[in-house]
């Protein structure tokens, strides 16, 4: 039986977590952030980045880098579809047709490409994304989700710029549906998804929001080439790249690790045990609690965790890391009510102790974020808690922005 394993990697069209989106900057694990005017990557067993900075040429190991910020994100109105690949890659473009080789599309950044069907997990129609259900479960056969909320299932036979043809197992007939009436197409998977690389690799975000995942083989001021996780190589102009995130380097994003314990209860009056009527807001990875981009007083974060008070999340560390760093605050989405813009207290605990090693005091909507760094070199576990402030639990949309661990 064919199964679909949908991996949706949220790439939000917001500013970079460490610097203004219109600066060309390199963020490092320990040496901070610096600007540059030109850049190149030197390959080999220990690849390095060579950048021209205001202080002169600087060479730094790629493993030391967290992010390279090149250009602001600029969504293209020409892109009408978002293709989700089994590798976690995301490709934006304009649908052309389904061929024997796969889905043919033209992207503002990627140009004209064909994606094999076995590499696809889903297609989202950008104009209708507000009709997407909150949760997309794996499917045994191709599924079409309509803007009306209805669904059809079967095998996708044809697709072009305006229509889709499905051999419907539900209606026992062939049906033609308008793309204008479709929110998403979920595709049954023919083969297991590729395993993420264990070694150093990169996520490349284009200016129109596409995400490529693999190993950069070359980069200079003119163009970049990347060997992708699904095989093959893609090449694109450097001015079409928004940012490069280094994976399996010295930084581990907390949102990429599953917590070992989760306690969430938005009831202002909490009992010792959860009750059937308790209100719960499940934490969000790389999104605020309402599902939008993380932003605290105008400062965007592509990585982080969105929660609602009360929230307690615990991660095992095993004494493998040096420091934990985060920018904590109330998300900008809490604005809009002059009386209630959120009011919480952020606390950081280690090793299950009841005494916090760091806490912010009351933070309200519109307050500047608090940057926190904690020594976790002897920590077996890390617990992040958001408690109610003095104004109840209304609009307590809290963010752990750019929450990250530095490896030893």
C-alpha cells in the first residue's frame, strides 16, 4: 500500500532572526554577525566561506556558520503553486502540465523544471491556501481537497494550467476539476522519503520562498550550484537566493528537536490534574501560535517556537551542548485589542530543578524581546515555561524566537 509522508517545512516570508532582511550578513555560532559585500565557498572535506567585509577578507569554516543572508524575500505573483517534496524541499512556481516525467512548472527563481511524481508529496494552490485544513494526514491514494471542504480520491491522470483530471475511486468515474476550486492535492508516495544527510548540508531559500536542500558545491557572486537530497544538481543565480541555513553545524535549532515532555493548559485557574474541559493551544514549530510568521516588535524569526500560556516544554540535552540562546517575547499577532495584548513571564529551567536559571519578568505585547543565553554544558534537560502574567490569559501569544543550542 502506498503511503504519503508529508513533511511541511514552514518557510515564512519574514525578516531574518539575527539581522535586518535587507542586509547581506553572515551569522556565526560564536563570532556574532558581520556584513559582507562579496562571498564565495571553497569546497573540500572542511569547506570554508570567504567573504569581503568592511574590515577586509575573512575566511570561516562553513560548520561555524548559522545563516548567510543575501537578499530580502520577494514573493512572486506569477507563482500559483507550492510543491512539497518528500525531501522536505518546497518549490514555488506556475503549473504548466503533468507529463510522463512528472509535474512541469516554471518558477520565478528556479526557471522551468520538471519534478518526478515519486518525489512529490503534495501540491498547494497558493491563492486558495486559506482553505487548507489545519492538519494534512498521510493518504493511501491521491486526494484532492476542494475549497468547498469536499474531497475526492483516486489517481491523478492529467493536470494543466487550469484543470485537473482524476480517476475517482469515490465516484467511480473520471472527473475534471478546476484548479480555481482546489486548495491542495495530496499524492500517494511510491517510495520511502530520503533520509536527511547526517553530515554538513544546507537549506537554500530563494527570494520567492522556494527551499532547496542538499550540499552546496559552489557559490560566488554570480551563481550557486547545489547537489540536492533527491539527486541531481540545481544551479541558479546568486541574486535569486535569499538565505542559506547550515545544517548539522555547530547550531541545533530547538524547533528541529521533539520535546520529551509537553504540558499545555490555557485555563487561567489551573488544577493539579488536567480536566476534560481544559483549553489547550498546541505549540507550533517555526510559527507563532496562530500559524503565522514569528515576529516580536517587528523583528522576524524564521526559526522558533510559538506557544500560549500556560506552556511547559522539556528537551533532553545529555550534556552535549555549551549554551542555549533565545529571543523571548509576545508575538506581534497579539496586537489589535487596546486592553489585552498579552502578558506573560518566560522562564528557563535545567535538570528538572524548580528554580529558574533565567526569567524575564512580565512581558506584554509591544515590549521589546528579551535575549537570553544560558550555560547548559552540565545540563541533562532543558525546560522552557511560559506562565500567565498579571492580566489573565487573553492573547498570550508567546514566542521563543530563534531558540537554539550551541554544540560543544
